[in-house]
C-alpha cells in the first residue's frame, strides 16, 4: 500500500482517538511536549523524545501538525509535513510525508519521496513532574518507512524500499536547574537499516543487517516560551560501495512557543553527505500547531 496521503489519514486517526479522552488537551507545562521531529514524532527536530505529542496530560488527548523545510548550500531541498495524536500522555501515533528535491548538480528535476507511520508508547516515568526521582521518562517507538522510487533504490544496491526503525528514548526535564531556567536532556537509541533517513531505501551491498545508532538533544529554556539547544543523530553507512557515504547529522536550534497552540523552530543544520555532495549544511525552519 502506498501511503501518499498521511495528513488525511492522521486526521482520521485523531478523530478516533481523541474520542477516547474525557477532556481536551491543555494542562501540560508550556513547551515540555517538544516540537515535531522530522519523521512526525514528538520531540526535537532531528530525534524523537520520550514525551508524547500534544498539550494533554494523563487524562486528556491532544495532537500536533507540522511542516518543515530545509535547503542546503548544495541545492538539496527537503520538505516534510505530518501530524500526530497523543492519547492520555501514554500513546502517540504519527504520520509524515517527505519530498527531497535533489540538487541540479546531482539529478536535475529529480525528487525522492518517502512516507512514514509511527507509534510511541510511554513505558515509565514523567519527564517533568517526577522531579523528586532521578530516572527519566522512557518510551519505546517504531517508525515504518516506505520510499517510493524502487527502481532507483535497486540501482543503488539498497536491500529494500521499506523497513521499520525501532527506538528507545529517555527524556528528563530539570525545572529551574540552571540559574532558574529549565533544562532538558534526551538520549535515543535506534535500530535501523535506513539510508539517508530512508529516502534511499534500507540496507546495502554487504550490509544487510541492522545498525544501532545514538541520537540526543540538550536544551535550556532562557524564557518560558523559548528553548535553545543542540542535537545530534548518528546514521548507518550502508551504501559506501555505491558512492553514498553517510555522516552523522547535527543542529543548533531555537524554538519559540508563541502560544500553547503554535510554535516556530529555526535551526542551523549539518546533514553531512547527501547524494554524493559533502558537507550539506543550511537552515531548517519548522512550524507546528498543537492542541
């Protein structure tokens, strides 16, 4: 099945699951649900957090929708849109659609497309309200990814056009820990075979198995409505035999929570090598609506 309309599907999912909650969202501390991760999950821009998307607390439901745009100095243009729903601060379901327009230096007029479907389950802890406990909030998640251009992927030697990433995230917020400012830390371990996040398929020549990679976020809130931080994300290197070497991605971001329902994120991002072009860096802009 081709997942070509993730936003429409997300609205259907949200309609069903929001009916499970006895109240609308809105009780969580501003900004502590994060923004929308580029694959649709709640968290930072590059990596999912253990937090559940939306502004709802344990007896509420909520959700989010986002759009993200990245343009690198080499001319690649990535656009991602998606939506997610959080149920009772326990379950999160998400969907996204990616389109990477390749640089004129690589394949003029060519775009790579990918769809994702994700789920996240909070196992234990509360990142914000367990201030008297040392352990973090911990969640387990999975992201099913499906790249569209199977003929190109086969030519590159990718082992498959679809696969599932599985991850475990731990997130902790320390209220007023840095000169009265809130501090957040997140660490995610991901099992994946994805090439270029999945846009170039999964696995490759001589590397059919899964890789365990690490991702992380560290942020401070200089004001109640601002979060300043940095992220990193390791990636497997499955297509070196085809000339597509990968590197870790990183960013420095500033997220502004204009209200409980709207946030804007700007970041400088370094995506490493993308489709034979090295040092692909640029600006990342994302807008999110949450409820």
